[in-house]
C-alpha cells in the first residue's frame, strides 16, 4: 500500500510541475519627423501627467515594456491605452492632434479615428517583430512610426 501511495504522490507532483509559458513585449514609438512629440493620454478631458511620453525628433523611444503569463502576442501600447478615451500628440509644444480609441464618442472633427491607418490606438498599425521564440516563451517588439506627414496633418 505504501508503494502505491508513493507512486501516486510522484505522479501528482510530476503533473503539477509544469513550466509556465511567458510573453515579453516592448513597444516603441519612432519619430521620423523633425519635430518633437509629446504623447498625453486623456480620460474625460483630464490629461494624465504620469503617462506623458516625450519623443525627440528623429529618434525612437521605448514607451512600454511588460511581461505576461502565457505565450502570445503580448500587450502593446494600444492595450495599455484602453482606460484612456483619447491621446493628444503635441508637436513642438504647439500644434496638436487627437487620437480616439475604438468606439469613442469624441466630438473633435479633426481627430484621427480608430479605423484610420494612422491611429496609434489600432494595434494593426504597428509593426510587430518577434525577437526571440522558443518552446515556452516569446519576445515581441511593436513599433509605431510618426512621420512629417503626421505633423502636417496636425498643423491643418
């Protein structure tokens, strides 16, 4: 009887010792314009001072780095922005543009909607690169690029 108990205990311990899968994700914003960028998330008209990101002209900034359980695509910046209803992008501390999340009821006629190919909220507008993958983990990088055309659109 003792042998069966030890065998049963061994089987239970073996089955419960599984390696956990994980996903590592980094999100970058590349500023290919010759203008500085300031990304300011808003919720119901209030800006979040804690979450402001500044991107210098012609540079790239890592704006989010996270690890998740399970192997998958990971959480990129658009997922992080879900609690916010809009994101203001300010160029050179003067000209600005607003981006609305999916199903947002914002009223700014110049706003860039979620469906636009230039929306920072839409994860399909990011370039995803798998930097490392093995049996139990994956590392992703997402990159969104601002261009001089984005600046010109904000200036209108």
